[in-house]
C-alpha cells in the first residue's frame, strides 16, 4: 500500500507540471498549463457525474465517454487540451470556458487587424511576436474571426431604443466593395441626445445613396426598435432626407445643421486665408443671444461679403437668416464625421 501511495504521488498532475517547468523553464509553461487544465477538467467531470471513474454509486447521474481534443490559442501559443465527455452531453469544463474568453479576445484582435486592412502575412507576424513562432493562422481562421465582429455588430444595430427627445441625422460617403467592384455608398447615421443630456449613436446604415427610400427605411428601422418621444430634429437640407423626415416625423420641429451650413459656406470662399475669418463671423451669428442680435451680425457680415465674397453674400442672405439662438448641433456631427474619416484613412 505504501508503494502504491508513493507511485500515485509521483504521477500526480501537479508534480508533472512542476517537473515540466523545472526541466524547461518558461518554455514549458504551455505544457504545464495543459496538464493542470486537463486534471481540473477531469475532477470537474467527476463532480458532475457524482462519481469517480469506475466507482459504483447510487448518486451517479451519468457516465464518462472519453475525451475530445480542443486546440486553444493562448498567450503561451497553441495548446491542445483533452476535453472530458459524458454520454448524455450537457457538460463542458469551466476552466476551458474561462480560457475561451482569452481565445475570443485573440480572435477579435485578429478580426480587427483584418478589418483595418492588415494582410494575413502581417497578422501572422504580429501573432508570432506575441505568442511564439510556432503559431500559424490561415485565411479561413481569420474569416471565422471576422464573423465574430459581424455578430457583435448585428447585436448592436438591433438593440432596443427608447425615448430620445433630440435626434441628429447625417450621412457621409465611403468607398465600399459591392458585387466585385468599388463604389461610393452613403453611410446614414442617427445620433440621439436623451432628456438627461447623454448622447449616443442610435444607428448606422449603409445605402447606395441618400435617396428618400433609403432614409425612410433607416428611420423606419429606428422606430421599429423603439425610438419615440422625438421633439427636435437637426440635419442638412438634402432633398431625400427632407422628404423622409417629413413622412416619418410629421410635425416635429427641424433645424438645419450648423455644421453643414459652415461647410457649405466655405465653398463660396475662394481664398484659403479668408476661410477662417468667414467661419468666425458665421459662428458669431450662430452664437448670438437672440434673433435681433443675429440679424445685426448677419447684416454687418453681408455688407462685408458683398465686396470681398459676392457669391457667399448671395448664399448667406438666403440660408443664414434666423440662425441666432439655435441649438448647436455641429459638435456632435463634426466629431463623429472626423472619427469616421480617421477610421477610413487608418
């Protein structure tokens, strides 16, 4: 009996892991992890079955059914574990469930690199520096990783919405691959501000253009997800968006977005050194305390622009009246547009 006890102690998985580390140093960390996780999984299966291997017990709820290999990409490289099986199914070791989160994080990193335009070869080089030169990643595995992003994006795009008093609508164009060719597509964006002042992106949709049919479909999807209580809308004056918002949100007050007004005004200023002073004058009109002050500033600016920028003066006289005291909407739109631009360039 003493000899059997000594033999069991020498073959204990913890001792095997120690021996592996002593013999190989940190290079043996992956093997030590494999030994310990395998043993923890076997112990957990015995607890699940309420019986140890080959034990006759009235409390037994099921029977062991061998092992199944599972290769996990960990921080120590690829490690193949023995996953204990049970006859009726429904059991999976919690140690590997926790480890799978690290695997998911690695897969998401792979997908993010791919989305950012990093080639498969570069992805493999990065991973080899992180987890070791033995790592090999195929294009098929990266495709599976990008599917994780699709799942997360779908969950975000279909999440429920609620009461949102203030909604800002905008679109920008990005070049995307469609049916084997690269085309310009509109990215429709809705930003909401809650009654407590918290802002959030309500939704994003890619469409072939800003035609009314695309805007209506996008706004209808927001309403179906629970968007309600809208008291104020801000957007540019695009014909398709204008028709769609009137159809979907009749009677809701609307303001033309100051960001787009500023952007449109710059097209009438030919000299680059004059664009900043013009933008400052327009900002002063927007920030006026009331309509009377805004009109006074506009009249002064028109008098100046009729000499230096006659086309700007004609445009401003038609588009800038009654801009004083409006809700400032350019920070939200401008900030998000900059982020889109940086992501598309990066």
